[in-house]
């Protein structure tokens, strides 16, 4: 049975994969959640990281995921909610309704149920609190209309940060990180990338490491809770 583990959701690819590997390299016992199998999962298992599959889009599967966690881990030092769904809102209302359920489940319901279920297994005290970190988005505070459902549910996750910081104090800190253009997706065209970088004060893609460094700062500072660290190169200040 594992002890003092750091759980990260959405660790099967991209930013989550990088964070899981960096946490392990820094000496943490890591449990990496993934939704769909990718070849990158083998990288994590070869490193000695425990991986658990779960679809966070269904309440019963979220609760089964929690039950599986409790069978392999006695205690948790931190929970990092990185799992996310991202796409523009469909103009078809039937499809948009399905999207809304998906975004709500992954961005809000899953973090809520996981946090509530594992809070008594989190190892923390007043002088050295445990950590919950929500990965939100700059869209939570400055939403883009075509991503309205996505931004609204990320805003809900930000609000969950605030209320759980009150609820779980003083032995658990709850904070969020709001990334901007840290890692472009394959579907981003050159024109889109150029436009985004033109709206970014530091004029570059931040990279997954920039998110990890924000996580590390929250894990190591015992006197921050209910806060959000923006990792966007200044894009929130000029974002249209």
C-alpha cells in the first residue's frame, strides 16, 4: 500500500504527463490517472509510477475510481486535478447539452467527489498542510464566447477552490492554477498560434514546465490557500 501519495488526474498525455514525471523525479510517490490508454502510459509505468484508468464523465465511475484509490493507497499528500475536456461549444443544442454534461462532470463533479472522498486520507497539519490544486484556465475569468461552456465550468472549478479552501482549512490548502497558452494543440493552425502569441505579452508558448513550476511553488509554500496562480505570459491582460 502506498503512503503520502500525490494523485494527478489527466496524466496520460501532454501537460499532465509532464507533471507526473516531474513529481516523480522530485521524489514524490505518484499515482497517475488516465482516461484513454496511450503509449505514454508505458513511460509512467516503466518509471515505477502507479497508473489507474477511469472515465471521469460518469458519477458511478468517479466513485469507483475513488474506491480503487483507497485499495492501493493509505494516505495522500496532494491531489492535482488536471483532467480536462476542451472544445468549442456546438451550435447544435442537442450536442451542446451533451458537451455541458461532459464539461461539468470532468471539471466540477469529479474534483468535488474526489476531494470529498479523500479528505480524511490526506496527510496534513496546521504547520504543514496537505494540498489540493485545481488546474483551471484564464477563460474562467475572461471567457471566450465560442468556449462559453468550457469557460463557465472552469469558473465553477475556480469557485470550488475558494469554498473548499474555507471548508478544509487549516490542515489542507486548496489553490488553483490558471494556464494560458502553455502548450498548443495539434489542431491549432499557424495563423491561430500567431494570433495567440500576439496577444501574449511574453510572446512565447509557456511550455508544460511553467505549469509544473507553479505547482511546485504551491506544494512547498505552507501559507497559500484560496489563491489562483495565473500562468499565461500576460495574455489575460490583452486577450480579446
